[in-house]
């Protein structure tokens, strides 16, 4: 059933999957993908709140926010991949466990 | 809502910053190596122009873009703090980036873009501008952290900062979505928010009308605070701070410490005052929010200052010290959210101004002493600095005294104002005691640096680079030193000004 409750459940599940990926996975690229998954989980929440707005009309602020989130996520992914490449050129690895030149 | 000249006039500071960023980037395309010397002047001019246009908006107290931004005293003072940090960092950067081989237009362009993000944050009056401001600022700062892309430490710091930053953005955004949901599900039904403008649903003051015990509001606020705590390096979300601060080039570290804090604390302060105003009684969201923040503030002060004790790398030490300072500012925010009186919030503004200046100064000194191969980072490398470079050692001593909170400096005045307000509010006496104890502990590691500079002999073969031609860094350090002493000796005018700024926020 497409209710607000179920939509939010889907959103929370997507978000939690992303959080788990960031924490548990060791490959930088998969970590980046997990971050995208988190943002997409948030988008589902925005859209469902906008759809189930109890007022007289739609609540397009939620839809607009989703468009902005996607634009920002794209910018973030571009910068993130550039940083991965810069780091890869220095270290020849994409494993987060190899980030060891800065500690304590 | 239509976009008019009125909106653009209020938005002018941001437009000036973004415009000069574009000029810096394009100028570089057409410039020969020698003409790159003009880039710092362009950036400095843009920052000063933005600061002047901010000042010219003083007293307007108007909203722009249908309420998305609000230009009041809080926005102007925090915006000026961001501009001050940017101007000082540009001065400190000029010679540093040239010797590091990264004096591109993009360097200055990114700095100005991040500053524009912080100014947007200072003015942000709805959740969408908060999100956009944080992202404009953060994405530029991620790039700046890794700008020296052939240094492993720099790229690793950028990588860590990016992952933690993007992760925290996810939390912040989920929090914003739930806060929006709280307004939509409650406000819409009651018809309070049946306003013609849909953007009213995202306004910060719409949150004040949501019933206190709405689960979506509580969950949203918690996630929002987690995201914000990441950005300011509050415990337990501080782990990225030392790595990012150590790996980033020194002028960038000084810049991000100041600008990011000015932007995010502006948002926290505005949220405390507008979204969750305390009506003087124990209303659930207001007291949960300040109760949770109070514990975060105490933990941040203690962990930051205690971890700094063991550090031997100066940039890392200053990173932990910046965590401690975040804690002190948070104390101010907590007290401000529980008080009707403008004094605690004004103390926060004063502290942020002081912090921005003294941090830019201390990292500027590290930039001044940097040489072709890298930076002087280890504490032992600073041994005997006073004998060789007395002026540099004296400036460093001043900044350390200010960070430690020793009179007559800006840092002392800031701590005094915040802790006085915490003591006046009986409920937070324990926070003031924790903070003062943490400050006493912090004096040990700040003085350790002074002792190394004045009482130890230089390490064998240690040559302190002569920085006589680094006019930019010298001018920046002179300005920062004068401001540090001036804010400490005659703060009354600035305090009055901050109080007036807070009174202009409804």
C-alpha cells in the first residue's frame, strides 16, 4: 500500500543501507556509492512528504528540494571522484584502510 | 514572489564574492606566470568589497527571495567574520601557494566560493538555503584541502574530509527532510501554513509552530544536529578534524577553521533563536535541544583540550584546540537558546570574531615559516625561533595567549563573556566550570609552544626561512595581531555592536 508510513519506511531503509555501506565497506568507490544511496533515501522522504501533504494543494517545496539535492549530489560526486583520483595517483590504492599517513 | 532589484541588492555581498571568484578563475586562463601576482589582489578586493556591501546593509532587517534569506545583524556580523577570515587567509596564502606551485586562479576562486557559501549560511532563513549554503561552502573546502595534489598527506586529508563531510551531509539532509515533514503533516492540517507561498513550509520560523512532541520534529532535529556537529567538529563527530587540519596546506587550514565555523554557528544560533525560541518555560523541544547540546559542548571542550596535550605536531595540536573552541562556542549557543536576553548570543558573535582572527593568525604564522619542501610542523622545529626570528615568535606568543584565554587578548574577552553568561544562568553553571577547567588544561599545551620558541636551542641544522619578501603574510599577521589586542583591550564597542545585531533578529 502506498501510504506515507510505507514510503518513509522505504526511505529509512535506503538511508540505512547507505550508512551501513559507508561504515562497513573498505573500497572508496563503494563508499561514494553508499553516500549517493543515503541522499536518494532522503529524496524519497521529500517526495513522499510532498505527495501526502494534507493541505488543499500539493506541497511542491519537497519536489523542488529533490531537484536541488540531485544537483548537489552530482557536484559532490564530481569532486569526490577527482579527490579519489588525486589520492590514487599518490598511493595506488582505493582501500580506505591504506589511509595511514595521518593518524593520532 | 518575483525576483526584483530589492532581492539582488540584499544579495549583493554573495554576488560580489562569486563574481570575483569567476574573475579570478578566468583571469588565470589569460595570465602568464608573472601576472598571477594579480590574483591575490583581485581576491582581496572582492572580499573587502563584499564586507563593505554587508556593512552598508546594516539596519535593513529585510528578507530576500521570498523569505529564503534574511539580512539582519546576525547575518551581517557572521558574514563579516567569514570575510575577515577570507581576507586574512588570502594575505597569508599569496607567497605560500607560489612556493608550493599551486598559485592557480582556482585556488582563489575556491576560497571566494567557500566564503560566499558561508555568507549565504549566515543569512539562511529557510532549510533550503541552509542546505545549499553548507554544500557551496563544503565542496569548495574539500577541493582546497587537496589542492597540493602531489602531496600524499594533502590528498589523504581531502579524501577523509570528503567522505566524512558527505556522510554528515546525508544526516543533515535527512534531518531537514524530517523537519519539512513535521511542518507538512502538522501545519498543513491545521491550516496555519496555508500561505500563498509554498516556500513558507521550509522557513526556520515555521518549525516554531510545530507541536513540541511531534516525533518527526524530534527525529529531524536530532539528525540535523548530528550533521551540524560533524561540520564544526563537535565530539563525538570530531575524528576527521585533526586529519583534515594536518593534511591541508596551512593557509587553507586557517581558512576552513574560521569560515566553516562562522557559517555553521550562524545557522545554529539562528535555529536556536528563531525555530526553538525559549518562552521561559520548559517546553519540550527547546529543553531537549539545549540539554543534548549542553552535553555535546562539555564533551567537546574536555576531549579537544585533553587530546591536544599529547600532540607533537603543531597543526594537529591546533586542530584539537579548535575542537575545544567549538565546545566553548557551543556553550554560548546553549545558553542563548535558553535565554530571552541578547547577551549570550552576542557573546557567541564576539567569540566567533575573535576566534576567526586568532586562528587565521596562528596558521598564518605556519604559512609564513613554510619553505619549498614543506611546512615547519613539529613542535621541536620551533625550538629557538625567538632568537632567530623575534617578531614571528612574538606574534605566535600573542596568538597562543589569545587561544589560551590569557588577558589582555581577544580570546580572554570571548571566554569571559561566554562563561559569564553561563554562570548567570544557574542551570548551566556546571558547563561554565567544565569550560574553565578545560581552559586551564589548555594553557599547558599553548605555553609548551611558547617555551619551545623562547627557552630551547634550535635543532641542529634548522634554518628558519627568511620571510622578509612575504609581504602579504606579514601584513596579514600584523592586522591579526592588532585586532587580537584591540578586541582584548577595548571590546566595549564591539560587544555593543554584537548586542545590537542580536536584537535585530526577531
